[in-house]
C-alpha cells in the first residue's frame, strides 16, 4: 500500500518528465558495469529481475544508465534487457544506486525510485531529482519518469 501511495503521489506531482527506455545496446556492456558490482546491482522477485548501474564514461555530464533485466522470457529462456537513460544515449550525471527504494504493487508491478542528478545546461550545474521506475513482469512494460526534485 505504501508503494501505491508513493506511486500515486509521484504520478500526480508536476512537472513530470518521461525518460528513455530502450533495448540494451553499448550502454549495457559488461565493461560499463559500475564496481563494486555487488553494490551497484540488485535482484528482485526471487532473482527474476535485476537492476544494474552502468557508467559509459562519455558524455561526462550524462554517463550513468540503469540496465533492467526482467521477464517476460523469450523462447530460449532469456529475460528482456532494457536501458533507462535521461534521453537517448545521454544518461544521468549521477545515480545514488545504494539509496534505491523498491516496492511491489500487484496492479502496477515492481516500483523503484532512486536519487539521480541531471545536468542543467542553462546553469552549467547539476540538479537532483528522483528517477521512478515501474516494471510489469507479466507484460514486459517498463515506465520511467523523473519526479520530485531534491
């Protein structure tokens, strides 16, 4: 119930910004996994879903991405692989992976929120925000949005 309340509050908050969720590519490379791996990768739902932090080094102000491995499974038994970025190949300026909160709501799926920083071009600085994720393991739908700064 707590997760649903948090999700509802985030959905109703303004402004919200949709983030890019796309198929895995170079941003999901094992070379980019942030070490130590045990601190920057977590499993949920009895190991069926994994979130991992990657650092692609460039662009320096947007090098961090979230990789999601989750059901549904393909015909060979592999999970889907998705990458969450700020916008296309531009990632987040920083991600506090260890501060991730996770909840489950049967009507939504797995719900995650974690603090991120994004580059603010007009000021040349960085802005803190929350990256919110909803992962529906039954359908494979993954939604991501920014909401609620600081």
